[in-house]
């Protein structure tokens, strides 16, 4: 039974390292240092704690992991090992990046629903004053439904309206 415990313990360590690598990749992708995470979260997420999660030195509860996924603005499955079909890289940009300055200049018919959607995301994230905003593919699908279009058609609308920044892949 001790050999089985050792194997489980080794598996747990491997999983913790993989989870930590994903956490680090997400943080890096967002251009944040450990100290920036602590500052942006007003101290809710201590740099030393995030660092220990990323190294796999400390276990993270499901509740805390869900809170961290909300803080980073990514679905929780993006953080979990095996949650993606391809490896997550720090330079990967799976999001659509909107130019909020251009969005403000759109008339109510075109821009109104999108402005309200973006505003709700800003409130949820506590992220105000930025000139750009990243949207996930799930956000794109929801917006496409609001505009009664397929996701690819809605993406074409965003392009036509010049709402995508150069950061969009």
C-alpha cells in the first residue's frame, strides 16, 4: 500500500506542476508579474501565494481556483491540465481584442448592445479606463446571438466596424 501512496503522491505532484504551469502561462499572457497580480487584486492574491501555486508547491482549492479564473477572466477549464486540446503558451492569444474608443463612436443601433455587454464585463472585472478589452470566444458567441448572426458573421461585423485592434490574431 505504501507503493500505491507513493505513486498517488507522485501523480499529485505532476498534476500540481502542470496546473502551476497553466497558471503561470495565463498570468504571463496577460502581461502581469506576480506583484502586478497582488496590486490589481488589491491584495486578495498575494504574490508569494500565486508563486507557490505556479511552482506546484502549494495546493489550491477548487473555490480559490474558480476565483482565480474569474480574476484572470478565463474559463476554469483553461487552467486545468487536460482542459485544452493544445498546450497553452504564454504568447498565445485566444481572444478578440476590441478598441473601446472606436466602440464609443458607433451609433446606438450598431454599438449599443455591444457597449452594454462590454460595460457589464468591466463591472464584473473591475476593469475601467482601458482603451481595449479582450473577449473570449464564448463572449463572441453570446454577442453573435444578441446581434442575430453566426459567430463568424459577427466577427466580420466587428472587422467592418474597425473594432478589432492590431493585437487581434
